[in-house]
C-alpha cells in the first residue's frame, strides 16, 4: 500500500525498471563525472544512492538539494557501480518537496554528540543512530505483544489517571483541574479536592499492577503495556519521569513460575530483535566499536551482538537476597571498603552492589529473590520466616534492575495488616482488598521497564536516548 519504501526498493533486483524514491537527503557528493545523492526514508539504516550526470540539472535546483532536504526522485533502477549496495537510481527527474537551509539546519553529515541531539529531539530521529534505535524499539514492542498473545495472555488497558499509589512510595504526579492561584479550602484549611474534577485527589499512575491483579483474578493471565510516571529524582542515566512498563500478572503462578516466565520472556524478546533487527544492531555495534577504538583492547566492552547472544543462550543465576549479601560481605570491594554504601543484611541494594554481583561475580544476569519485607512493597507475599517476602528482581549487566516482581499476598488479613503497617489508608484500597475476600487465589507478576530493555539491546548508555521524547527533571519541551 502506498509508495514503495527504500527498504523494499533496495531488495528489488535491478532490471532497469522505472522507480520513484522519496526521502531525505543524507549527503550530496559531486565529482567530475557524476553527482551522488544518498537518500534515506527511515525504513532502513541503508541509504539508496541516486546518481545524476554533471549538467543534467541546473545549478539552481542542485543548490536546494542539501542535507536534510526532502526529495522525490524518479529514474531507472540499475545495478550499482559502486560497492556496498546492489542497486542505485539513475536520476531522470528531481522534485524538491522541502528545502533545509544548510545555514540553519542543525544536522550535518558529521558526528553529533548525543547531548546535542537531546536538545533537538524533534530532529534526532533523522540521524542513523536514532532511527536505528526507534526501529529496534518498535520491534521489541511488537515482540512483547506477540510473546504474550502466543502465551494466552490478554492485553489489559489499565488507567493512566488513578487515585492509588500502587508502589506506596509517594512518587506521584498530581492530576488536577483546580486553579492553582485560588485553591478551594476545607474548614480546616486543607485543599478541598471534593471540588476537583474527580471529587478527590488523583495522580498519574506509577504502575498498572493493582488493576492488573484485578484482571488476573478474572482472565487468569493478563499483561499491561503502557506509560507510567514517577516523580522521583530521576536525574540518572537509568531513570525517566515517564517510562513504559510491561506488567504481566498471572493467577495460579508462584514465585518459581514467575521467574521462569520473566527469564523466558526477556530471552524471547531479545531473540526477536537479534533475528529481525540485524542491520540496525550491526550499525549500533560498529558505532560502539568506533567509540571505543582508542581504548586498550582489554578495556573494550564485548561486541553488542555477542553480549545479546550470551544473555539469550545462558541460564540466569538465581539466588536469594540473603545469599547475595553473603557474597557481597566476602567481596574484595567490601573488604577494601570500596563500596560507597556499606553492605549488611537489610540494606536496599544500590546499583554498585547489583553491578558487582552481575558484572564481577556471576558475569551474567541474576535473579535475586526473598528480599527483606521492609525494603519492598506492601503487596508482596510474606515468607514463612515472617521477615522476607517473595520478591524477585532481575539484574542485567550494565543496567542493574531491569525487572521487579513478586508473588502477591493473597491472604486478606495478612495483606490488610501490611497495608496498615506501611501507613496506607485501607479505605483507599477497598477495591483491591476485596479481591482477597472474593475468590482469592495465589498469583504473581512482574514489571519490566521497557526503556531499560531498549537500553540493553541497543547498547546505548543513557536512557534518555532510547525514548523519542524523554521526560526528566526540567525537561518537557517537546
Ligand atoms: O520495581 P518497580 O518499581 O516495580 C513495580 O512498579 C511493580 N508494580 C511491577 C510489578 O510487579 N507489576 O518497577 C518495575 C521496573 C523496574 O525494574 C525498572 O526496570 C523500571 O520498571 N523502572 C523504571 N524505568 C525507568 N525509569 C524509572 N524511573 C523507573 N522506575 C522503575
Ligand atoms: Mg524495583
């Protein structure tokens, strides 16, 4: 449907047929014998080369064919004379849809820094790096839906606006229609949210899990895949204020089943990218190699494709939080007091600890389970010892936590106890608590941060570079 894209044209065998190509100029090169225009339409990392003869077009027209301008070229598709591509277009006609003044167009055929590109988020998809990332991001999203659909899961659309704080961490963005200059007050002087749009306080969701659990108590296996919001101080290379999360939730799954699913799921989704995004992954791999070429051999990271294949081909290491603490206590950085945060049973592991376990000790992805209840959310199922909960975090090299999940507390009294213990008003969660009153069942689920997955697969180092329009403190321009 619609005009042929460059990806399709490049796969056509050259039979001297007429062809129309549309796209944006990446480069124009003039030699004594020919003018070469490299055109890209974002359908593939590869450009199509179009060739004209000197004098075939007026200098005036050619002066508007500059990097960034948009063209329609008609001509003959012929076998390419140059190396690197099978076909090229012998130009017969050029129509300039839109010019891009070289004086002001910010993207020039040279390497721009990622920091600079972040400032021009409206144009960066037109670079090779970002178009490759966006295509891989798409492929991963598609693979997610395919995986769950094949596995008998139903896609549940959970609300973006909610009254509850699913993680109980108080990191919500408020949603209101109240006039901030004259907020209605109660007699006690508090803001009167009864006069607000929803008649109560409302937030952007931090997770679809609680509603997902309602779905699992009806459809058995569901997943959500939508934007989530956290007003945490997200000024790191791993945090966004708005990110996409994938949250499967399954009735009758225990922690062990949950771990099996999480491991199989990430491996299958990465495999999909390995099979379907070869050109883009190769491009990103070469880009990384280029960046590291001045480093000594032993300091260079392993090639991207090798890293991805390794994760797909090897079992993840599984151990308890308590076992992990023992390893950390025996570790060199602990003994030499090199960790910034001291290790001890009960601490919330920080990324230096997670990275030690994954990158130095096991050298592969790790699933940590049975964390102390104090450092995990209220909904996790209490272990028999009364101290730990059936939590699981999947830790990835270079990323740290990529998945967080648990078996859920299905016992009404125990859950109510935990809700009160952490200071949540049970009134606010009456609907959630009711699932434990009416036909409760063992169930489990997890959340995968989609951008952290894209970060891992693309080998990029800043999460702001794997989402089209990143949201982080002091950035909401585009
Ligand atoms: O560990 P988290 O907070 O778990 C939950 O939200 C659960 N309700 C999930 C569930 O069991 N259904 O977040 C899950 C994942 C993390 O492991 C991380 O990959 C990602 O979401 N994540 C973020 N990604 C980007 N920016 C942030 N600020 C993130 N916070 C969490
Ligand atoms: Mg977590």
